[in-house]
């Protein structure tokens, strides 16, 4: 795209540019929404400047953007998307700006995302429940959400903070609200990091609840608290350790296995073969965070190898660049990954 190409936009756009640069002004009709778009003290525009290396200056309900041709058009697409989101009643936080920027950059990296027009508008996959709507914040999240829609068995693997479990629970809640399934079953291995249930205080529920807390937290984000409690009491939502799955056939259900890297090979096979009629199964985990005893092979790692290419199964692999928590979390993950890579290379040399 050259600096003088006009692109349809929800904002009025005027443009002038040198051959090797781009400059234009976007004007948004609604002053209040424009103020929300720019952020308090123009913090959202500052984020655009930092991430895309452009110059973005607000004046009233207009913003002047200048810089590299590709970067300025990425900034425009991000702002257009975020403004449309505000028009539909949504909100714009710093994390939403980060997500829009990532998707705009991905479009120019020619990632094959079905709903993205590379040179015009951004359209991100989303999951809608009565309580909230979750929008993809990275290209991998976009791919993952679409995989959840089409595949009966989905693996979401990668580092913590990438949204694997959160999106899985959101999708399950959406299926339940649509009536596509009759119940939600959430499970985790109940033994992690060397701790065994027998040494924990309380009855079985009190023993396993700490392990399942992230699943509870995600549920309460999607469904009003009183409805969650009633659904759990009625058995419409079941939260149980993996050991409770043996011998069952899980039909008409959205079934999620979280922290699957801590399953043994036999446990994973047992869980996978629970899949019944009209069921969706989602398995999430981080193969780099296995807490099993030394010498015990992770069922998740084995399953990803054994089931490669099997029809009806989708695998989405998240990376450190997909971390959507505080930006520092992403840098921490990168640092640890780099250290592990050096350690593995050293071990290879020693052999």
C-alpha cells in the first residue's frame, strides 16, 4: 500500500505523505467515544506510538498519525476497530489496545486468519456469554477460538497467561447457554508439584478445591455467581479431579481437562476415551511445566505425538508472544525459555 491509497474507515480521514512516509488525520464523529478511544491523558495513543513507532497526536476528536507507511496503516486499522467496539457499547482498556495492535501487525505478516482483511478492517473471533464478551487478543487466540467452534476435540498448549483455560471455559459456558450441550465438566489432575491429597486437610471437596480454583474463577467471570452455584448443585456444572472420570461416558457435555501436562499416559488415554455423543472436549496444558515424578512421561506430550493428524482433532500451540497478562509476564516467559534452551543444548553436548 503506498502512502496515498485511500481506505474505507469509520472515521473521516484526510491524508498527505512523502514517498517514504505516511501522514493522515482520523476524525471520529462522537467526541465522547473519541476521548475513550484515546484514553486518559492519551495513554492509548502513547501505547500505539510505543508499539508501532509512529507519532500519534490528538486534538479534540481527531488524531494525527505519521510514520512508516505500514505502521501508520496498522495504527489506523487498530483505532478503527477499537472505535467500532466503543460504538457497539464495549469498552477499551490497555489490553484491548495491545490486542488490536497485535492483530493489525499479524494481518501485515500475512497470517491466514479467515476473518481478517489484510488491508482494510480487523475482525477478531469472540466468545459471547450473558455476562461478558471475550475477544481474541492475539492471532493464536483467534485461531484457538475458531478451532473450538469447529472441532470435537481441541488441544490448547503453551505457556501460562495465554488464555488457554480461560477461553476454553468461556466457550463451554457459551455452548451451555446456547443449549448445544446439557452440562459442563471441568477437570484437573489432583496431584501437582509433589503434593498428595492424603496429606491435605479436610474432606475430598476441600482437598481438591485449591487445584480447581482457576476453573471456578473463570466460570464466575462468564456466568453470574448465583447461577454457577445452582448449576453446580444441580450437576449441570461439575468440577472434579481427573480420577473421578474413570468408567464414565461423557455425552452431551463440554468437557475440559486443564493442566493436562500432569497426566500420565494411562490417565490421558482414559480421559480421551470418555468422549461420548454430542460432546466437545478441550485439553489444555503447558508441556514445559510438567510436575510428574522424574521418569514418568507426560500424557499430554505423548498424546500430541500419537494423535498428530487424526481427523476431528485440532491442536493450537501458544507461544510466549501470546501472553496476554502484564507485558512483564511475557518477558519472564521468554527469559525462562531462553535459559531452558541453553540448558538443553548443554545436556546434548555432555552426552
